[in-house]
C-alpha cells in the first residue's frame, strides 16, 4: 500500500478543513489524559512531516497510551511491540511464508505486522538486536520493507520509539538519529494528581473502526493526514529560510548539537507545522518546532531559551499544547486557552447542569485571567472569555 496523493495546489479552504479534522482527532485522543497532549500532538506533526518520534521517560508515564489513542482516532492499522534483547525479527516483520519456502523462495508473511502498519509504537526501542535494528532502519528511512525475497512499500506514516532513557552506546547513535523529533516526559506533577485520578476513572475514547482500503467512517481521517503530508512537501519555505538558518546557527553556537542531516530535515517539521496551521507558506510562527530536534531534555531547554525571541510569537491552531510547551509564547498560550475554552463550552452545553462542569469552566476562566491582562486579550480569546463568564453566571 502506498500513501494517497493529492494535487499540490489543494485550495487553502480544503487545507484548513483537513487541519481542523486532524486537530479534532488529536483533541479526541488527548481527552482524559493529563499532561500528555504534547505527545499526541507531536505524533500528528511527525506523521504529516514524514518523520519519526522518540519519547523518553520513566515507565508508567502513558507513553504508549498517548500513541495508541492517536492511532485509534485516525482509524488506521496500528502495530505495537515491546522489544527485548532476544526479540526475533519475525516478531516485528512477520514469519517466513512456508508455502514460498517449499517452492525455494524466502518470503515473509507481513499481514498484521509492522511493515503494513499506518502508525507504529516500539517500546524500549534501543533494546532490539542488531538484526532487528538493521531491518528497522531501512523501513524507517525508505518506507520500504526488504527481507529475503519480500519487497513491500510500507504505508507507515510515523513510527514512535520509546525508551526509559537515551542510549549510552555510541553504536546506537546512528539509529537514534533517525528519530528526528524528541519528547521528554515526566510523571504528572503533584499539583495535578486529583485531575490524574479523575481521568483514570474515565473510559478511553472509542477508537475509529477502519474500513477496507484504510478509509474511516464518517470521515477519511488518514486521507486528511496524507493530503496534509502532500501539502507539507510542497510548502513554501523560501521566506523563512534565513530565520531558520539563523536559528540553527544560534543552536550550534550555544552548544546544542545539530548535524547537517537534522538541520535539513528540520524543515519538514516547519512545513508540517505550517500546513497544520492551515497555511501553504511557512513563517516565523512555525519555528516553535525547532527545540524538538535537540537530542536531550537539557539541550531542548537550552534550545528554547536560546531561540526565545525567534519563537516568542509562535503558535499553532491545531497543535496548541505542543506549540505552547516548546515556545512558551503568549500567542501559543492564547491559542491553547481559546481551543480549550471552546471545547469546555461545547461539553457544558451538552451536559445537564452540574457542579463538575461549572468548576471546569471556572478553572479555564481563572487561567485566562491569570495569563492575560484585559487590554492584552486577543480578540478570539476575549470572545471565549465572555462566553465562559456567561456560562458560569448564576441563573
């Protein structure tokens, strides 16, 4: 199976509709999870960019759950596996086809395995054997599975690798470098434990059921993802190239290692951010993705500080949590609060009058007032704030 292609000159209205659809997919995946929205959003960003993601954090921090939920909402084929030192290649890529073997051909049965997945999650990815990692490297680089006599074009949009910590073995450095984006997670902060406990009692969102050919009902979510990926490949980057080059020079000067390959491929993340924001031309608004290419948690924090003035006005309508976390900009915070407030208001209108719903609205209102002076409120957020005030007013 190959990716769906669409004309590069897709009208901006259609692009915005696809971006909004994927934003809804990510929001649905993140609903009920605490402090893992950024992971879900960066999975979508990487899927549009055609890049892979590494999530690093201690066990039990919902790394796999976030990826599983995004895949479930996209409706595509999902493959998940926990790697170990003794994991055999056929556990990931499929067993030898015995009928072909009897005829003297070495081919593999890939149905239901990694080569035919749309989204994949590999836990403890650095524990794989040399045979596993070498085969995986080719699949990640080229989206083609080659083993024995089997050559298969893979539909893989994004592979998410997870690890408790980064590898110290230099031999794994080349493999780790194939995961362009990095997200580092910690256990949920003490201040949000009540929220975590409450979320843990709620059921996970129901996954979308895939239909033959990868389409979903009622909307073609994987198709929207692929159209955005096509638009990202054709995104106009000339205008932002000088700023991007300046940002990369700053990172290198500050001691953040950025090799040539990662520098070139960072453009894919910038382009993906632009199209997920509903645009075919990248701008400084999209440079918030750059800290993702830093290889460690410390260098990501350094990258964020080093690029503070360049990404200080960055934001994204679809990936509001990730843009805010990586840029720390007031514009990104406003986008996130506006989207969160709108979602809370929609939920509130569909629920009977109750204390819990009202408390969530009041909490959103307090966060808006704590983050913005009345004179500094962007128009969209001011409108959401007015609706929240009306909703919590005594009837």
